[in-house]
C-alpha cells in the first residue's frame, strides 16, 4: 500500500529545487569567470615568454658552432614533443603558469592542459568558489529530492518532473565525485549549465504535484529500472559535455597547426582532443553497461506488468535505439578506427537520442508508457 501524500513536504521540495537552481546559477557564473580569467592570465604569460625568448637571443662574434650568428640561452631548454598528443619534437618549451604546468602540446603545438587531468599546484580562486557553490547547490538539491520522496511516499522518479530533478542531481553528484580524482573543473560550465536547464524545464514544462503512481508503476522494478536509467543518463551527460569540448579543442588544434591565431585561449585549461576522447570512451563504456541493464530490467518488468517482454512500444523502441547507437559507437571506435571527430559526433548523437526519448517521446507519442510522461 502506498504511503499518504504530504503536500507540505512537496512544497518544501519545490523551494529546495528553486534554491538549488539559484545556487547552480552562481556556480555557473564562477566557472565561466574561471575560464575567462585563466585565459587572460595565460595570454599574458605567453606574451612575457615570447619577450623573454627574444631577449635570450644574443649575438655571437666568436666560438665554434656560431655559424648562424646567434645562440639561444640555456635558460630556455627544449624537450622532445609528446608523440601521444602530436607535439613537434624539439620544440622550445615555453614558460607557463602552474595552471598549465606539465601541459602537453596538441596537434601543431596548441597548448592544452595536462593529459592525465591531475590537479596543478596553483590555486584558481574562481574555480574553487565554483566547486564550493556546486557542492552547496548539490546538498540543497539533494534535500529537494529527499523531501519530494517523503512528500510522495515513494521513490522520486515516477514522472517527467521527478526524473528531470533527480537526474540533474545525479549528474551533478557524479561530476563532483569524479572531481575527487580528476581535475574536470573545465566541465563545470557544461554540467552545471545542463543541470540548470533540467531544473528549469522540470519546473516550467513538466511540473507535477506530489501524488500516487498508477498501479502499473507501483512495483519494486521502478526502483531498479529507473534508478539505473538515471545513473546511466547522468554518465551520458558527462560524455556529451566532453565530446562537445573535444570538437572545439580539435578545431582549435587544427587552426593553430595551420598557422592560424589561437582565439580560444580558455581551451588551454582543457586537455587535448585525444585525452577528452579517451576519457569519454571509458565513461561511455560504463554507462553503456548500465543502459544494457536498463533495457533488460525494463523487459522483465514489462513481462510482469503486461505479460510480454517486448511489444514495440515507442518508449521501448527508443530505449533500444539508444542502446544500438552507443553499441555502434563503442564497436566503431574499438574495431573500425572511428576516432576523433567521428567518435565525438556519435557520442553526441547518442545523447540527443536520450534527450529525445525522455522529452519528445513522452510528450507526443502515445503508448503503454504514456502515463509516466507528465
């Protein structure tokens, strides 16, 4: 038997969601500020390094090996290029801030963040403020999810409003957990921005008062099936952001390699396109396993609820389409050499299918899953 409805808890939940959205908005601004400020600082360091390099070239009037008439000061050592990132061998190592410490050279010598994404020794105040605000927003957001569950007397993912609010919380929580091991603060504007969009969409387009579920959803399979779907979708959100940045970084590296101006200085805080692709691939592989279980458990639940494992319902079809797209992405990249921008676009297409499945399909396609849409 379902528990009683507590409308007061539901109102508290909506207040927490509003406060979380406001906190995320300030965190979003702080993340953007960090990118802009760091970009300006790195440009100043580049200018100072270029001036130091010119000053280090002194005329030589005598001595062996002075055929060119100049030598470079030993204060500017050189190192072999990073073949993994495509850096030119023997390139003079330019001084850089601790933000770009151990930075690799991307294709054509474009400077990027450290490929292993470990934290640098510097302290970027805006980034630290942004992370702190994101943690605060996540705590408030979590309180909103919990009070929604208490108000409805069940798990808070029985309709589109609850799926979006809970999904946004899980996406931010996963981002913060990954931050413990890897410096992914460059993803902050993307992840927090998507969380804000999800919360606004939930409140404006999909708001649903607390209430009981229809009998078909009153099953323990709701907890298993949808919770795995939410977690997988959160991981897909991270890889979507990485793939989008991969396309931008790849374009930047090609532009610099062709001798063009580096107009995206803030991308120096972002790892190379190859590093982003590799990490995105690993996370997509984990999310794909979760989505496989989502599909399997959904079929088992369908058999218990409707007496068949598969019925070509619109929601079932699109869940399978998402599985096929990500399976194709993993297979093509692992065995067919689909790397670079092609892999990034496949990852983005997969996420767009996820968005389509949980928005357009729920809103405009009738089927056995229609009751869970709004």
